[in-house]
């Protein structure tokens, strides 16, 4: 900090990145800066950026982590510039005064800031300042997509700011080469960012450099000839010559490993160069290549040659400078699946046009020298060069390479066979578990990784095979190796643990008993996002079974790290982190509170409108699992201000997004009238009614239940459902759906709407749902739950309904235990409504009540209701409809005739 601040102010709406990187990884917990008077900004953001040195006039920086939006208001201050301290933390309520999310910044990464309407102070460069600051006009990397861009650094002033970094308590925070992760005969080299490393065998050894994979070669002499190489060879060069100062990598990997002892190529007569390099490259896909091992700088001079044509020249490489005679450089190892590359700063390599006999369709190239000291060893290469480098190499094979290849072929074949269910039984009968177990400790990393992958696929198939993994004591072996192996092995091992844990609580407990939780939680702190993702999957599968297992995950410290995973840029990692938090929170209020205390709600709420459908599924699932337990938790979800924005997801194209969003709304409204009223005021009922109209089956169910829960609280909330035309959609659902549990929920919801007042009951009854409810109740092939809910709904509605026209059809169809409620309503209305009495007679209702069609026991409530109805009519009318009255009339007619 420089006090008082001097220099020019910053430009608005431009991000600034400090040009000096962080020297120690940690958690950014405070940022201090000078802000101008009148600074009012709710879009201030801080973050960690990565780039690839060395610096130039412009560099590409990529956003890694960020604080989220922060608000500053200096409108009431009178001073020109004033220091502002922003406190960041992992939870919004701890400590007091926290204004944003703390974020991890790694060693070798860069701190950056952005403000849309505030100006940060600047000071001239001094001896204690930075030489430059990177910036980009009118660009916000914290909201833009993509998050990487080119920044320039001709701004000759320094942002007046300082940051506080809290040290992380992890074993692998600092130098990844300490302790040495490589073989004792290998050298560990830090990557450009300081957080990655690569292993390379020392001179005289071959292999990948990983532990146990650096051995002295046992060679056999193979004469140097074109047939000993996988590369294309053209006897007479006739193509376009290659450019100088370019690295070329053959597009087809070698199919056998060994020691490169000879390289032959065509060179022009002008070739004179002391910077010729050959080397081994590995590929991670997407044109990404990394230099693994090289020959060192070689010298060649053809300028004294009188032959001006392209000429085939050969360079010998060896493990010792004195043997054999004519050795010009260091031999280096190359493994099956790796790529050969070359570079010359001054010489022109020959090329030949592509033809049907050519081996490769193209050659990768890049205009840089990855072999030189200080240059990055990883880069992106283009593949549009449509000619072939004229070269071939001689590889001395080793018997160890052949043995390694056989082991690798075996585990690859098993892993491939395990993807098809028809092969599982055959593999199991062949004792494949016992064969794979020792390969988990193989000295070759690729064999280890593929063996673990094969075991995971087998365990994933059935609980029986998962139990075989447990019985074979394979899990402790995997857990023991997790701490020391590379990221590929960690991913495969976590997959095995996940595949075992998913089947049952007992198998998940076996995973815990072998000490896997601590190892998996440590994997959440790995730099590689794919390792975090695999570990998160495994933790989620353990926690999903029951509260006890979920508590084990919590006790291992997994929840705060899962919340940090939500903040990573990788969508796949966000998905599984949200899913794991959902699996933890669903079991009990205490576990849900633990998730909330870690600050999960704020980060989940930020992503409800993310364009990724699978992520939104998990976000809404996690929020609903939190909200369902208690009023307090539901209120915390609501306070995250996700409504009304979340209602838009009820119209999402993905059915699971819609269903989980409706489930969240249901879990909130069920608690209290106040929460339900908040949803109603935000337009939630109308949105859910539309949702019910556009969905079917189980997707429709949470919307139906949400309407029922809302209507159950108060008369006004039930009327809100009626006004939003919710009854019409529930009536349609009652007639369309076929599954008993959905019909039961619909009947229950209608009963909750109609039970309040006669007005509510009439609104339900006129939708013609009463005959359908009666039909569902009387059907014997329906579930007991459906019959119970249909009966209860009928009773709730009938006890309030005084609109007789909708009740009369039930007089002829209802069973006695429902009929008494129907007749009771007539007995309440008819004594006070003459018009209703007339309609009751003309419609045949009085006939139904007065004759023996309704059999009521003397003194029963039904008999009392009938007597009350009969008393509303003249005795002659009642007698007319009484049993036997027709016979009595005929008898009187006959008697009258005899008297005449």
C-alpha cells in the first residue's frame, strides 16, 4: 500500500491483473485498495488467473477462481481517495462482516480485479512496485464467456492494492516435487505454473520416469534400415521443403518402445546448424503435446558438400559419447504410444507429397522450440501440414518393453471386455480378479491405471462382483496407493471405490472401513479437476445410502471441500459436487444444516439459470433436499433470492430440470402459510398450474402436490389456486393419469382445495370431479391408498358443498358410507330453499330418498337426514313416492268400483 495515493485513476470497466505471480498457494481472505469518492458499485470482483510465461507485450490470461460480486458504497464520504478493506470468507455468516467468497490462489498464479463503476487508485512505478500491470478495456472476464483473453501491459502504473493469503493446511500445497514423486533414477521438473511436474529418467535409463519405471535397456543390434521404422520413407525427395525454426511431430505414435539410437533425414545443401534436436512427445489429445525426453542440441554441417540436391543424412545417438565411434548425441527412450519430434533452427528438412503409399495424412507443427531451456514443454500444435517429413528412426527394443507391452495389452483387453455384460461371467470364471490384483502394484503406471479401471468396471456391474473386490482385499491396496500415484491412477482408484460403494450400505461401509474417506477427501484438494470429480462421485455414492454413512463423509471434512468444488470452472465437477451435497443433505435436518453452514446455498443459488441442464438438475435437487427438513432451512433457501427467477425452469426443455424445480417449490410451500404466500405473491401458483398442464406422469406429480400443499394452509391460498385455474388442470390429471400414486395425490389436492368453504367446494364440484372421485373409491382394483384418499377428498368436498345440482347424480351412484354425506347436504339446503325443493322433486331426487332405494337403519344419521328432507314436502307428495303407494291406489280404485 502507498499512502497517500498518487498517480492516475484506473479506467472504468477494465480488468487489471498484477504482473508478479503469487509465491505460495493459499486462500485469499482480504483485499485492500483505494477507491474514489462517490464509488458505488455492486459488481466489484477479484480472482486468480493463470498464464504461460515468459511475458511479452500481450499475454493470454485465464480466470481460475473468483470471489463473486462484491458491493462497495462510498457515496457518503467527502475525501478524494480512501482505503477500502474487503473481507472474504468461506461462509457468508462467518466471520461477521464478510463481504464475499474467499477463493484459492495457487503458486505461480496472478491476482486480478474488476470494477464496473469505481476507480481504483494508481501510483507511478517505483523500486518497490511492479514493472507493469496487465489490463483489457471494456471486458469483464468474471461474466464473459470464454473466460480467457489477451491482455496488454503498457499501463505504466500500479494498482494500489494488497491481499491477505491464509495458508491452506494440505500436504501438497507447495512444491509438487517434494517429496520426490518420481523414480529414484529420474528427475522431477516443475511445470510452468509451479503446481505441476513431469518425470524424466536420467541418462542411461529408459521409461516414463514414474516410480519403478526407469530401467537400463537390454538391447539387441538391429541394422538401420527403413523397414525398422513406422515412418514413411521416400527414396527421392520431390516435395516442398519445410520451414526452418519449426518443431515437427509425427502424427502416428510408435508401436514399439525402446532406445532411439539413429535418426535419418533429408537435408538441403545449405544445412549448417548447431541447434538440431530430436525427442519423445506424449499427447493428451486436442493437439496437446508434451516433451518427455530429448537428445540435446546436435550439430550438422553440409555447406562444404558440392552436391546441391537434397541428401539423406544420418545422425548416430548413444548412451556414451565414446561408444560407438561417430556418436553425435544422447540416445533417448521412446515408449509405445508416444510420438517422435524434431527441430532445426537453420536446416531445411525434405518433404514429399501425400500419396496412397504415404503413412501419415499430416504432420503436427509449431513455430517454437520446446527443446530449449526455459521454454514451456507443453503446447498446442497445428495439424494442417499436408506433407510428410522424410525421416526414419532406429529403435533398439528391450525384453522388458515386450513384457510391459504384454501386461498392458492384457489389462486393456480385460477393461474393454468388462464394458459388455455378456463377458462378465466368463471373466469371473477365469479368475480375473486374482489376475488383476497384483497388477495394481505394477511398476508401469499405465498398467496400474488400466488394471484399476478394469476392476472398477467389473465391480460396477453387480453387487456380487463388488463383494469379490472387498473379499480379495483389493480396497486397502487401492487406498494405500491413492496418496502416492499420479492423477490417472487416482481417477481409476476412485472409480473402483465408487463402483463398490454404490450397491448397498454394507459395501459402502466396507469402503469406509478400509480408510478410503480420508484419501478421497485429500483428492478433493488435488489440482487436477478430473481427480476431484472422481473423488466427489465416490463420496456421493457413499453418502447417499443413509444418514450414518453421510455423517462419516461430514466427519472426514468433505463438505467444505465439496462446496469449493462448486466454485471450480469445470461444469462436470460442479454437477457431481451438487449431487454429492444433495445426497448428504437429504437424510436429516442436522446434515442439511451442515451443508448450509458451509455456504452451499449461495453458490447453488448462483447457478440455477446455468445453461447446462444436467447441472441444473443437481442444483434444484440439492436445494430441495435442504429445504424439505424444516421451516428455518426452507427460509434460508428462499432468502437466497432464487424466486421468481427459478420459475423459468418449470418450462425447461429437460424434464428432470422441470421436475426438480417443481419439487423445490413443493418442499418450500408445505411448511407454513407465510412461505406459501411468498411463492403465490411471486407468481408461483400460475407457473406451477402451467407446469401441470404441460407434463405427464411422475414429472407432473410434484406440481400436483405443490397445489395441494398451498391450498391446504388457508382459504385465501386455496382461492389463489382456484383463480389460477388449478382445479381445471387437476381435473384433467385425474382423468388422464393411470398410476395409482399420481391419482391419489391428485385426489388429495382437490380435497384440500374444496374443504374450506361452500364457495371452494362448489368450484371443485362444478369441475365434475366428484363422479370421478367416487368411481376411483368404488373400484376394487385400485390401491388402498388411492381409495382412502379418494374417500377423504369426497368427504371434505361434500361436507362443504351446498350446490345441489352437482350432488344429485351421486344419489343414484354413491355407496352408503358416501351417500350419507350427500343426503346430509340436501337436508341442510332444502328446508331453506323453495326453488331447490321443486327441482328436487322434478329431478327424481325425492323419489330416490323416499322409497326403499335408500335403506337406512332406524335412528341412524342417514335416517335422520331422510326424515328432515321428507318434512320439507307435503305429506301427499311424500306419500306418493313412498313404497307400496301405487298398490294402495289400485286397491282404492277397485274398492270404489265395487261400491258403484
